[in-house]
């Protein structure tokens, strides 16, 4: 999956990224992620409610799936 395909999926709505390690990151809004040529920077809310950024190399993303939109 190339960068443009990843960007298209992210624009379509909330997604879940699964990494090769099995870890997942839910991206609920396009504003929560920036995709570069080699990495994606994602804002993730921690258990304490604070947002932190995580940097994920694109080569470690094994799956991107659409999530159901919140009603």
C-alpha cells in the first residue's frame, strides 16, 4: 500500500492501523494524523486523557481497516 492509498483511506473516515507487532492505533479524525514519505505521526489519547504523538514507520503498517463512524 503506497502513501497515496493510505492518505485516501484516512480521508474516508475513522480507521484502525495494525502494526507488524500486533499493536493498533485508532485514528478517529484526519486531523489526528500526518503522513510523510516514510512515517505517520499520530496523536493518541493516553489512559490519563492526555494526547501524545506516536511516530509509526509506514513499513510497519500491516493493515488499515475502516471503523464504523460514531452515531
